[in-house]
C-alpha cells in the first residue's frame, strides 16, 4: 500500500512523496514507515509513542481515530494512507 | 518568495471579502522553486470553526486529503495556505504560529477591513521542527509577467537538473 507524505515531512522520507509498505493493519503500515525512515518518528509521535495531536492519518477518506479498531484496522494493498498535519489559526 | 499570477492573488483576496466578517481559508497548490514557491492553483476550503468564525479558522483534514489527491492528479504540490484577518492586521498571531505545522510552506494572510481586502502578506513557516518553527515574512511577487517568468525559470532549472 502507499503512504502519502506531506511536503514538510518529505525531507525525513528520502524526499519521496509516497512510501510503499506491505502491511495488514494501519499500525503495521506506520511501523514500517518509521522503520524505513526513522527520522520521521519524532515528527509523527510524542515521546510516549502517541501520534502527535496535530498529525492526522487517513486511511483513504477515513480518519484512523474513528476506524473500527483504530490503528489495528485492517488494510489492503490497494489502500492509501495519508498523513496530513492540521491547518488552523486565527487572530 | 511566493510568486502569484494576478488572478490567483485577486481570488484569495476576493474570498476574504466574501466571507467577511468571518475568516476565509484555503490551500495554495503549485511548485517549490529554488527561491520559494509558485502558486498555480488555489482551492477554497470551508472554515469548520463555526463556534468562532470571526477570529479562528480550521480546515477539515478530510478536505485536505481530497485537495492533496486532486493536487497529485494535476502534478502539483500543497505549497501553502491562506486565510483572512477580518478587521485585523495582516500579521500572524500567536494562534497562527501555534497551529501552523507545515514547515517550509507559505502562510498568506489578507487583512480585510470593513469588508475590503486592504493588505496581503505572506510568511514562510521556517525552522526545522515544532520547537524552533517561526514565521519569516517573504516577498510576494505578482503580475502575469513575473509569474510566467517564475514558471519558465523553474522549468529551465528542472530541465537542467535532469
């Protein structure tokens, strides 16, 4: 399956827009991503191993936080995982 | 530096006028170049902060996933974002910085006073990570001639790089 890397994090992923992994769950896919590109880990996770609050991960069009089983949700080879840091602000 | 065609520049300012007194928000698509970013499309997004539309904005991540997919299909990248400050200066606030996470991208702010877009500025989110991120004001280059030149220079550079 493909993991889409947002522009600010590509420098930690070999400058690639996508990374291919073979996985059966979201957790496994993310683990493979950070194994292939260890520098990504501290940008995605807090020191205690939780996804940073501003990092959104979508399996196709679904937020993984709301999937059945969350990070243990099953994935297929044809699925796309997108990492999307949040966009917000205001005066 | 952020290069715009006049049409895209006008479009994001118009968006801010249309949503006044609420904040507008959207995504800038285009290319990264040696000296900054070139805007080749803008995408209007909905502001999900319905509790505080006059001074907060938030783009739904699922909308960003869709925008990113559309960008990919067109061979473009997400290079930045824009929003408006109704009756407030075109300067990033502490909230803007705290909630900005796309390092290396442009954050464009348009000050809309009494419904009229008066000033548009762009700030690159500089730094290497959350702890040292900061905004640096960048030059905004507009107009058709400059924009066409920026695109041509970038194509030449990419060709030369092989």
